[in-house]
């Protein structure tokens, strides 16, 4: 069952996203990542990821994402300013 994460980080921009992505594996090498969409607007940075499973997402966050936040001094500000929606999919179609 695929696992979806929708995150909105207030006060963050696409430039902040790009700084983090320089510290982690490129999307095509992230184990279990099926799709990713990223953009920013006046409300902040929006990231949508589709994973093969919650376990894949959890492993990526623990091994790559949060260490990158810490290395950039962003860990507390990202956690405090991010709204998450997470759920298992009942159906998924990827073209």
C-alpha cells in the first residue's frame, strides 16, 4: 500500500528545499520513492511525496532528511513550522 505525505512549511522557499536536496540522494535514488512534487507560494513550501510504504518514508526521514536539516541548522525551525498530512492510499494511479 502506497503512503502519501503532504507537507507545508511556512516561511520556507524553494531555495531552502534545494539546499536540503544537495545534502541527500537525488529522487531517482531514494529507495521506495514513487513520486515527488514541490512548489512554493505565499504560504511557504509545499512538498508532496508518494512512497511505496510508510517504512520507506520513515527510513528516508531518519537516514537522510533529518540529518540534512540538522547539518543546515534547520531542524527546529522546519519541525515547528510544518503542517503534515500523512495517509495510506486506498488506490493509486501513476502514469
